[in-house]
């Protein structure tokens, strides 16, 4: 199909993709930077680490809990409006973070940042799917993945550099000029795209918010305090709200989430593959810096450079994998990528106490290559199997699976590590030989859990529907 014969918005598809990438880089940069400067923020405000942790937790809770609602709002109201409002809100909230006079104000501003970031995160895949023909969908998703990988790659180093030269406030303020440019470009090129008109399911949105927020809080709290009255109540609330959400969606003629979308095996199992793959990823992302700092005694700057091997490898592979999936299909590529992730996690479990930096880098790069091969075909499979009228919801489900995978991956890593290593070992700045041996024992089991998630992700990637997505733009 020639450029001239392409219908709108296909004819403007690459300017649209550039707009998504320009704004999309802010979230990954911000997420990876904040963890680097958290000790500095703790010291600046003179608060306990348990208080400072809410700078990250408030953002994660809000963004993860609202993604499904934003996806449905995008279907009803229009993806362009939701995305533009998200960019504008994120930019303003970043400025509020940068000028926060107290830690409480910073935490509240981070919650507002998550509120806006959810809008930016929920609908991009819907915009890409509506803007590109099915024969180019995988390539577009792969190219879009570059912005995420670049953000994750440069975030730690950039955060350390900005904080050391200008102060921690400018780590947030850097989003302001990027956000302004991103908003203006997106406003100019992104067309008005909608899914299924209708009314917002407020009961479904409320129960989904309560269920997801309670579940995330439960996972966060149970790592430190175990099962007790508080965590038990959180889990009970999540289960009751989840059941309420299911009943509300079954009864509502215009549900926020039409449960029939899960009747397609490709959609359901590819979404599950996303969850499992991100669980595997975040075992690696959470534990490897501790290995580099506590065992190999690397300085924070060197840790950031070594960890960059993972997103750089993903960035190098993802566009090619996405383009290849448009030609040969998504199933084999997604399964192959997940298997490589499992192999990468297993190879990390074999790290000795005296590894050199190349020993770590090639293992991280192997996992990154697997991630790059997996993500673009997997995302294309999810979006290609979703009905056109629910593209916003499908995009939001994909984002929700990613976020839940991150949280559950970190929780799994911590739970396994603390099961096989003495409690509190991660809090020690300098490990004695006996501590190193205990830490490595726990690390091997935790990375092994990551390998199991990778294998499970490969298995679920192979379960697909018999029907093929239609190449007709009006039906796909």
C-alpha cells in the first residue's frame, strides 16, 4: 500500500509515533531516576526511609490502580484527549515535585504525577494500533519500545549527574521542557481516535480501583511485615472488591471492561505472558544492583553503567523483532524471547562472588535480547486480537499487566531471598564472607524463580486463538 493510498490516520502514522515516543520517554526516565535520588531526598528532608519510600509508592499505586479506567475513558472520550491531558498533567505535577517544600507535598505531587502518567500509559498502544495498518503494527510497537529502553538506560546515570550538578529538584524539573514540547507536537499530529462510545461504568471503575490499590498495598506490606491483621484486611478488601468488579461488569450493559474480550485465547494468554515476563524482569532489576554493590563493591555510578546493558540490548533488538513479527507472526518470536529471558535469569543465578563486570554484562545483555525479542510481538498479539471498539481497554490491560508484573516480581525476589538468606542482609553496607555466601545462596534461588517465570511466559505465549486478526482496518 503506497503512502498516497493510505487512509487517515495511517498517512500520518510516523509523526504520530514520534509524538508518542517523545512524551513516552518521560515516564521511564522519571521511574528510574527517582530510585537513584531517594537517599538524597531522605537526607534533605530529614525523614525516615519508610516515609521517603512513599515518594515511589504513591506514584506506583495511583498509576497502576487507574489504568483500566483510563483505557475505557479513552474508548469513550477519545485517545487523543486522554493522552494530551496526561502529558499536561504530568508536566505540571513534575514542576510541583521540583518545588515541593516538604516531604508530604512531594509525596502528594508524586501521586498527582501518577494520576497523569496513567493517562499517558493507558492509551499509546491503542493509538498505535489505530494509526498503523496491521502489517506494520509490530514494527511500530518495536520502534516505540526504543523510547522506553532509552529512558530506562539513561535514567540512573542522568539522575546521578543532575542531582550532583544541580540538586535533586532538577531531576523532576527536567520533565517540564520535555513535556511542553511533547504536548505541542502531540496536539498537532495525533488525530481524534475513539473506540466504543457510551457511558462510563462508575461502579466498575470504583471496584477496580479499590481491588488493584488494595492488592498492591498488600504485596508491598506483606514483604516487610508478613501476614498479619493489617495485610490480611488488605487482601480481604482486594478479594471482595475484585468479586464486586466481576459482578458489576457481568450485569452492566456498558461495562468498563467487557469480559468477553478474554474469550480469545491470544488476548488472554498473551496478556498473561506479559505479566510473567515482567515478573521475571523485575527479579533481575531489583536484585542485581544489590549484588553489584554488596558483593562486588561497585560504586553507584558503576552499578548504573553495568545495569544499562539490559535496556540497551532490548533497544537494539525490539524494532527488528517487531518488524519480523509482521511477516512471520507473533507466537514463535514471543516464545523464543521469553525462553532467552529464562536462560538469562538462570545464567545470573550462576554468578560467583568474584565475577568481573563482563561476566555480569553479558548475562544482562542476554536477558535484554530476550526481552527485546519478546515484547514487541507479544504486545502486537494482544492489540491485534482485541476488538476495535475496545482498543483503549486492551492497551490499558497491557499496561496493567506490566505494572503488576513489576510489583509481583520485586515481591517474589524479596520473598525468595529472605527465605534462603538471613533477614536484613540487604540492609548491610558491607558483607562479611559468611554474609556473601548466604546472600548468593538466596540470590541463586531468587534468580531461579525469575527463570521459572520466563519459562511460564514462553509456554503461555504459545497458546493462541485459531482465528487470525483481520487485515481490514475497519475490523481489526
